[in-house]
C-alpha cells in the first residue's frame, strides 16, 4: 500500500514536471512541483534526500534543463 502510494505520487510529480508547461507558466509549474515534493515529505512518502532531489529536479525544469534523476 505504502509503496503504491509513493509510486503514484512520484508518477504524478513526473507528469507535472513534463507536461504542465502546456497549461501553466514556468514559475507556477515550479511552485506546484515544490508543493508536491513538500506534501510527499510531510506524508512520509519520501525521505529528505529524495525531497532534495525533487527540489533540484524542479529547478532543472524551471530553467529548461532535462531532469537527470528522480527518486523511484
């Protein structure tokens, strides 16, 4: 159950990271990605290292660089 919730949350984060630019500006997308990462950490779905990686990846999305690594 926990693993499935984590997988679903990370899949939603990746979808937001790759498809949201079609319907929101980069600043809004970045803000939503950070909120999603914060929510996952608060729910205990990811640890602090995974949270940091998501924040780095959100920054890459914001400046238009490809995401190198997203927690699994």
